[in-house]
C-alpha cells in the first residue's frame, strides 16, 4: 500500500519515533530522507530513517545545543571498547558526545557537500547580535522583516 500512498503524497513528514508507523522498514524505500535540527538528534534514533532512504540531507547547526545524553562519555567509551570500537575514528559515533549533525559533518569533511547558511530571518538584530558575535564570528546577516513580527503586547 505504501507505493500507492507515495503516488498521491510524494513527500511524507514523520518524526524519528513515528517513522515505524508510517513507512515500512525496507532499505532504500524512500528516495531522500531529510533530517532537520540534526544537531539535536542522536545518531541511534536517526538510523531507522536513514536505513529507509537512498540518500540523505542532514540539516543542523553545530552552534546549537546537542541532544541530551543519559550516558556518560566514559561509559560510552567502555561500551565501544567492549565491542572493539576504540580506534580514534570510532569516537565520532559516541552517543554521549556526538549528534547526527556532528557525524554527518565529519563524514563529508571538505568534500564540498557542506554548506553553512549565513542569512538569519527569525529575530530582531538586537536579539541575535550576542550569538552572532560570540558563536558565529559576526558572520550572520540579519534579514528579518520586522513588519512580520508581532508586537510584544500581542503575543498569543
């Protein structure tokens, strides 16, 4: 039935937790998997989505907070060592320290498939100014249309 659904709805939006209800676990059943906010996504919970895709687009911001890990880095490394995954190259898979975005960025390296966006549209310049200076080296360009922002008295 999935083939019929895709003909009518060629794009499907699901979360990593709900993908099992929406798309069969068949490798390559989806042409492109797009994962947004990947800096807040752990690697393990993205695997079911990535398995279903032929290709992937990983979108995130390394300057944002990462996913919350309940395992310490030391415990994580002990688990890796137990499974003979203690090489330096294996550290990029640490659940406790690496987000999906971190893994994707380390995978593409300087191949040209990594693009950093510089334009900001979501808040006033005064609000983003601190983060722009401290985290982005003043590289962000603020293009917010202030006419579209709600006045403080009208926040719903």
